[in-house]
C-alpha cells in the first residue's frame, strides 16, 4: 500500500488563498486514497464523481494561481503554467477515458496526484508565494 499523504501545516506556503485551495486538493486526494485502498476500487459512481471533482477543482485552483502570477509579474509564470497544463491534460484524459467506459487505476492515480501535490507545492507554489509576499 502506498503511503497516505494528508494535508498538514508543512504544506503551507504562506498565502491564505493558495493554502486553503491546496487543502481542498488534499481533501480530494484523500477521497482518491479511500477509493483506491480502502473501498472497492471499482465503484464507478465514486470514481466518476471524484474524477469530475478533481478536474473541476484543479482548473479552478490553477486559474486562481495563474491570475495571482500575472498580478504579481511572477518571473516563473511560463514554466509554472506549463506544469499546470501538463497536470490538467493528464486529469482531463482520465476523465475522458473513464467516461468512454475505460477503467482507471485509482492507486496509480492517487500515487501520481499525491506525489505531484507534495512536489509542486514544495517547490513551485512556495516560490510563487514567496514572490507574492515580497510584492506586498
């Protein structure tokens, strides 16, 4: 079983809006974990709802972050947005595949999402929050 990664204060970047949105993303990852490791991993209704929730919230969160980058003239905006785009494309392809009746490996998805969150928040989003903090 993969290690369960939950939100805690070590993931705070120091920007209230970003931190609250990251917490919500970890909450969605918790649902992925539950379906992947604790429930029947093939409950289609749960999988469909979680995938839709993930796709919706990722799009919302990334648009908020990208607006913040534009407002603060963040120098790393292009690279950061590219990483967002790659993640959004991956999630969108899973939603599309699942809606066409293909299965989704929920353990693989959880491992990808949780690893991505930890890495992205710890590096990219921390740099963004530091930039925004110096703008004030």
